[in-house]
C-alpha cells in the first residue's frame, strides 16, 4: 500500500511543480515567522527539507534518461555549485539586510529556476 504512495510513481512535471511551490512556500514561511513563531519556522524548515529531498530524487532520476557522461557529471557539479552559490549569496545579503528580509528576498529564486 505504501509503495503506491511513493513519489516516483508521479510524472516529472507535477513533481517539479510541487518542489518549486513547496520550496518557495518554505522560504516565505521561514521569513514571516523568523522572530515570532518558532513552531511555524520549524514547519518551514520541514517543507524545505521535503522539497529538497524530492527535488534531488526527481532530478537524479532524470539523469538515467541520458548518457552517463552527459547527465550525471553536470548534475553533480551543479549540485555542488548550488550549495556554494546559495550560501555565499545569503552571507553577502545578510551584510546589508536582516536575515528575515534576506530569506524573503530569496523566496523568488525557486520560480526563477523554473524558467
């Protein structure tokens, strides 16, 4: 019964759409609850974890559709660069803005990546 509920039974486009919206929602929830509602901030962190995990499963499974040298190496490089660029941009933006403003500003990035 649980096997039928696993995410790899859905097509790619609904999974990617779900990842984009849950990721953007997690940024927004964390930004609005930054100093006021700790429990809501934990909900946002949980949503970010779910969207990141599902996104990695989805895009890694897409690499099987292409030859190994064309798909997996760029996926791995892109995954590493994403961590470096996102943490560096967050650190740079927090020098000028408050952390909650920075997270709210970064909430548009999932939609930008959808293009």
